C-alpha cells in the first residue's frame, strides 16, 4: 500500500491466483495522468536548465600567504613554553603524553572533560569556558565543512528533490505495471521485478507515522 503526495492511497499488487490462466498486475488509483504531462514521457523530451546563480557569483582567487610563524626546535623544553604552567594545571598530562609533547611538539589525548562527547564543536566551547587557548587545526575546519555540506544536501533533498523523486518513481512504477500487463514471458517477468523495485522505493519515501507532524 502506497500513499501519494496528497494522502491518496494507491495499491499495486500481483494476482497470483493459481486458478487464473494468466497473472495480471492490478492497480487501484494509479494513473500516469496524475503526474502531469511533464512526467508522462520518461524516455525523452526532458530538458534541464543549469542554474548558474552560484557559479556566477563565485570567483576563486589565488592565495598569497607569507608564513611568519617562528620555528622551534625539538625536543621542547617545557620551561620555554610561556603558558605551560597554566595549561598543565587545567589539563594534566600523563608521563607518556608529556614525553610525546616534548618530542613531537604536540600530543593527542582524550577529551578530559567529557570523553563520550561526539560533537566536535562542543569541545571548543568547553575550552573557551575554561579559558584555555584554542588552536583550530585545518582538519577541524574540513570536518565542520563536511557536516555543513551534509546538512545542505539533506535540506535540498527534503525541500527540492523529494516531490520530484516521488513523481518520477511513481511514473516509473506505472510504466512498469503497464508493461507487465501487455508483455509476456521474460519481458513480463522483468517488468514485474521493475514494479517491485519502484514500489519498494516509494514505500521508503513514504513518511513514517513518527515523521508526520500534527
């Protein structure tokens, strides 16, 4: 049982009644005309216009950066680290961590405030509250960019692609059903499998009861 955009129930099923000499894929409330003329022909005459709004307003300029950060020698001498006393009093390091800090100039440790925290940005907020200097690495920026990009894709899929995907999948289901009813042999079996494939996709697209807002 499938539900359309306006809540209309649509059913597609295979009649496996063995007493019948032939099998027919039956539909209730399934009509390609419901999708509009733009979706009635899936094989051609479909045009896509490129939206160049973003590309037209974006320009990549070459970076001209001169590195001026002073270098330091390894292993580090903690007595030469200006804020080492303040830092070590707030985030204590084990002997092994301290050794790695001296030899490498940095050390990676578990979250000392909330080891189970998975939100990468919450740690920065905690460090700010604790008045601990923050050094944001490039991998952190890349990770946050990925999170924002994923969220952008999710919103586009929900707001822009969902209706189009539903209509396209529904049209392909109808086309497969019509092909099944007019074909025979292996071609009919292929059409039956296609119908099942698109029916599953529609059932997954259909909002679950917990997702429907009152």
